[in-house]
C-alpha cells in the first residue's frame, strides 16, 4: 500500500483526570475518539432526544422476563447505548421524571440479583445515583429520591455479603515508607543514624494489612448510617475501577467535582 493510501485514524484526544476517592488521588488517562460510543466521546453534548426509545425498549424487555440469564442478554444486546441513555437520564431526570422512576426501579431489581454481572451493571451508576441522592437530601427533598434510596440500599446489602452470605471483610495493604518503591526513595540511613526506631522500621514487613468491615446489613437509611451506605458502595465501585468503561470514569469525575 502506498504511503498516500494509508487511511487516516480518527482524531484522538488524551485527557488526564484527577479522581479523588477516600483521600486518595489517581490521575486517570482517558482516550476519547469518534468511533467508540461505548466509551463515548463526551465532547458532544448528549440529550435524551433519541435515547428515550432505548430505555423504553429495555424496560419493556425486562417486564417480559425475570430470568437472570435473559436479563443479562437484554443488557448486552445494546449495552453501549443503554449505558449512555441511563447516564443521560440521570443528568436530565427533571425532563423525564416518570421514566427516571421506572429505570431506578429496574436498577433496584437488578441490584437484588444473585448474579454479580447484573449488580456490576447497577454499580456503574453508583456515583451518579449517590450524587442525586445526597444532593437531594441536602436540599430536604428526601421524599423525591425514595426510589433511589431503595435501589442504593439493595445494592449495599448485596455488596456487603460474600458468596456464602457472610459479612464481607476486605483487606488492604498499607506499604511502609521505610522501604523504597517505584514512587519514592527512603531516607538515607547512615551508620550514625541507626536508632532503635529506624531498625524496627526496617525489620518490619513490607506492608501492613488493614481490614475493612465487617459491615452490617441495613433495612433503613438514617442520617447516622448514610455515610456507611455511601462508603460501602464506593468501596465496591473502587474495587472495579480498572475494569470500568471510560464513560463511567467521566461521570465519576462529574459526580465528585
């Protein structure tokens, strides 16, 4: 093939987004191009026009079956446009309040499923739903987001249990700064600077294991437990951060900003 015959690649733009979750900041590299609607090019404003039909068709299919396998197939049949439509609906819920309620009720059904794939689909929208819920609560509109609260509560109760139905305990490893890593060089320890404390740091293990949990199941959400609800859901979301589509990262940044 001649040089002048080489097809041009679609325009690509690299963006670096700083995401702060639980006092930790990541710089997420997001590549946007014009050929991938699933990881959609968010440079172009998206509205509900043309996406209402996608949601109505999906809701109609879900009403026809409660089989887990069939529900998952419905999600995969038009997955990219469905995800985009739900995110857009969350942003424009005031335009389609009835449709928003119907979608949240369906997400509640999926969140209660024993199929982890269905719960992971709901988890995609956790930051957006938490933003809607917490912002409405702050304005005193708890009644208006009752369905969102129930969906988040169902997702929480499923995520805090392991495969055996026992409360999930998540271990974390905290590295020690006394040993070098790809991110830093430890302070130089000359012979004259050896102390009991410095020797103890060197003799300690490479990392300290910290356990998060076990969380308890909830039947209602109160002001005292609302933080635990949001924390557990975002811990589950953060655990899947590397596998999420780009559009989920974009809406995470939007909800956190």
